């Protein structure tokens, strides 16, 4: 196989977990690019384009992308090591498992963290956020836009608005690992300071790339630190000149970028920002796919974790098993029908629910028939699981 048109990935089960997700043949083929030097004149503009297209996905003119080999977790490290100095206060909004992890990471770097915890299935209310911001000065507020353990979608625009109004110096940090490219995020218009993400979910690329985008305000806060950055690999002191150089068209080195993954990311970003459907249409297609899965769950008498559709993510769904059915009854049956779904993750209710991912090509490329396959397999598998208990 030597051209993208010839290339077809091997037959496989449909990966319908909330990341990693299915990637297109074009993206996978791009990942098979011959080995290239990371400082080659052919590679430099590819990296530069990825930086520019990442801005487009997040509706920002001048925020600074950092594309670094690593996973989404490295985004937490970047925030904790570059923007928070030891002893400073951070406020974490908890809408599921990933709020605890972000807190853990911030504390590892010496931050003093307060958490506001929403009940399972809800997001933290604006009133609670306002109250907390009025009682203490926080350097950063973090929230998980879509918590992958609960499928709860937080209202990013409203959170940023509350912070800007009540505590304008507090940096608004959005964990968008499970949201970027499946949920609308407008960095400039909404006043978000940092978005962290990763390649393997809505961005439709294999795992391995940490994607962080920091507003110029966040960069200034970083530049005016009183104490040294508390990480080596995650230090923006090292990475900022590298990102600026690649964007300006010349190579720079701190640590080797994942060259092949950058080619794959470039192909996916080109599809997302330069092709049909447009970015705006993509958000609508994710909403339509989510609605279809949610309607099916409701029709089957299944309850979802988010208890208000206003809190429900568009790139994934979290569904409680019906009484008497558990993961071993349902997930292997789905797999037999060629659909790989995920079990529960939220520690206190882990065995009570399962999760379906519907991001990227699965939601956007109707010709693949992925949503149809998920819905039909869910119907059949549930019927079989219930029949087996009679
Ligand atoms: C919301 C959220 N944040 C952070 C992470 C961590 O990302 P990674 O597993 O790529 O390190 C994940 C992983 O699924 C996630 O869903």
C-alpha cells in the first residue's frame, strides 16, 4: 500500500469507548509516514500548521498551543508546574473522577487545593463557584469540561463568565481531554485561559500527544513567576521557544517531537478545520449522534448518569445497567457484535454503569454506520442479557 487512497486499516471491532476512538484511514496512513528528521525543512511547516489549526479548533487568535509528546495527563502537569507556584491556591470543580486526578496533580507540585464536588450526574453550580471565589483568592480554577467518568458536560461559557465577574485575576483552566472537537470551546470569546487536551479523543488521532493551549494572559502569569518552574520536561521555559520557532518556520530542539503522530494530527486537523463538514457542523453532528444514543437508552428504559440533558456530553454517554444486569452480562455481548464499549469509572458506582464513546469519525462520518451499529448492538445485547436471566 503506497497511497492514501489504497490504504484500508485491518477489519476490527468498532472502538466505541470514550477514547481512544476510531481514526480514519487517512489519519492512520499519515502516521505511517516514512521516518523524518524533526528538524527537516519538510517537517517544520507540518508542525507549524498543527499549531495554527489547533488555534482554529478552539476559536482563538493568539493563545499559545503546546504540542508535546505525552498523554492528556501531561496537560495537568503543565498547568501545575508553570502556572501555580508552591503554596498558591487552586479551586477544582469536581464533576467526576478526573477532578480528583487534577487535584492530585496540582498538590504534587505544592498547590493548596479546594474542591467543590457536584453530586454524581451534575456539574457544580454557578452559585457555589461564586461563593467560593468570594471567600478566597485562587490563582487558578480548573474544571473538567466533559468528565469521562460521568459524561457530565460543564457549562464552560458560564463558568468563565462567573470567574471574570467575581475574580478576574483567577485563571480559568478547562480540562478538554474529552471535549475538544466534540464540544464547542471558544477561548477568546468566553475568556478561557488554558485548555488541555490530548490527541486520542475528539481530535481523532492515535494516543501520544499532549495538547495545551494557553491564553496570552496565562503566558504573562507564567512569565512573571517569582519561583522557578517546578518541572523539567513540562516546563514552558523549554517549550515556548520551540513552539514559536516551529510556527515561524524554523526548527528548534528541546526534546524530540512525536514526528509521525504530528503527521497524523495534521491530517485529522485538516479534516476538522479545512474540510466538509465544517467545525460548526461537526458540533451539530456530535449532538445528533448523542441524541440518538440517549433516545435509544431511554427507549430501552435505561437511565443515564447526567440527570439533566443540559449536563449531558455530546461525545459520550454514560448509562446505568438495568436491575439484575451487570458488565459481564452486557459488555461481552456487545463485543461479540463487534462493538467495544467501556465499563464504569467513577469509583463509587463503577460496577453500576457503562460508557459509550461517539466522537470523531463515529459521529461525523454517517457513511460508516457506526451509530447505527452501536444502537442496534445495544438493543440486541440488552435483550439477550435480559433473556439470559429469565
Ligand atoms: C477528562 C480527562 N482528563 C484527563 C485525562 C487524562 O488523559 P490521558 O489518559 O490521555 O493521560 C482523561 C483520560 O481519559 C480524561 O478523560
